[in-house]
């Protein structure tokens, strides 16, 4: 599918104090998603020439449709989707065929966020972002620049980690992202060589810090866009 895609977003906030997650924090996250998926991240100018021709403008925009809030003192929701179910103290998803649901809560365990790939259960479809890593926050430190949501929405749009979650021969099913054997962290210098090729460490689907990830590749764009064709897993959007 080619052409613009517009995705309405419902932000489900479970906070320890009402209003803790400010509207400004929410707005900053939506703005960062729009930057990153439309090749407007100012740091993209740092992409080395080897990869510059592969930088994608996915032409996917995100609009804030609704904010749902709930107060709960729990500080470690974990990763078993309890935050997505009112029966477990969370907030039920809004119409996951037509909205991207983002849950914001204290995940705990040092986890920044997690996502559900396309094709999973409708009731739990969406992404979860830890409160300190949602939008621009001081509390998030080097992960406080809103790129956890970019990474998780990448998963939600069927992207795998750039290193394929395995050793050199495990693929991420994207031809233009070089093979690697493991995640990169912090802010690697270029070139970082693994599996006899230079890693695309600045890709949103690596594990580097927020300021050091600033591109999706054209192959990743194709993989995401395949979801929006008739019969595709995200065709409702
Ligand atoms: N560890 C998480 C995941 O695999 C998120 C990583 C996000 N990275 C970042 N720089 N914000 O889904
Ligand atoms: Zn990931
Ligand atoms: Ca690849």
C-alpha cells in the first residue's frame, strides 16, 4: 500500500496521582511519533552515507483521539497485560481495529515498554510504555526522549529487532538492514562491525539510547505498509 496512513491514538493512562502524566507529556509523545515516522527527526542528518539512501519516510501520522485516565497506586504492572483489562485493574482497550491503543503505567523491572505484534488478541492489541519513558521526560534520562514508543509502534507494525533476535544468521525479514548478532546499547560510534557488516545502530529497532536512534529503513517501511492493504492485519487504519 502506498499513500498516507493516519492512525488515531487512544492513550490509556494509569497513574498513581490524577494528572501526573500531563497533557504536555502526551502531546510531546504524539509529536515525536509524527517526527520519526515522517523522516522529521532532526538527528537523522547524522545517518552515515552508507545508510543515507535507505532512510524511510513512512508517511504514517498519528492523531490523538482520546485520553482515558485511571488512578491506581500499583507501581509494577509487569508485562502480562493486566493494565489492558479492567477485570485486572487496568483500562480496557478502545476498538483495536480502528485505534492504536497506548497504555502508560509503571511497568517495573527496568522495562521501558513492550508491544503486541499484528495478528494477536484484539483485547490486548497495542503498546505499553513505562510512565517515565512516555514522551519527553527528565525522569527517563537517556530514555526520556520518547523513542520507546517509536520502537514499540515499530513492533506493533510488524517490525522485528534489527539484529533479528538471534545470532548472525537470524534475519529480521528486512533485506536492507545489515545482519547483526545482538543489540547495541548507549550510543555506538560508526562503524560498529558485527557479522562482517556495519550495524545500522541508529535504527529505531536497535536498543540504543533515544538520541542515538533516528531512522527506519525503506525495507522496514515496506514491511509496515504491507499491513494496510486489503486483508492486511491493520487494514482498518
Ligand atoms: N526494551 C524494549 C523493547 O524491546 C524497548 C527498547 C526501547 N529503546 C529505547 N531507546 N527507547 O521493546
Ligand atoms: Zn523491542
Ligand atoms: Ca536484515
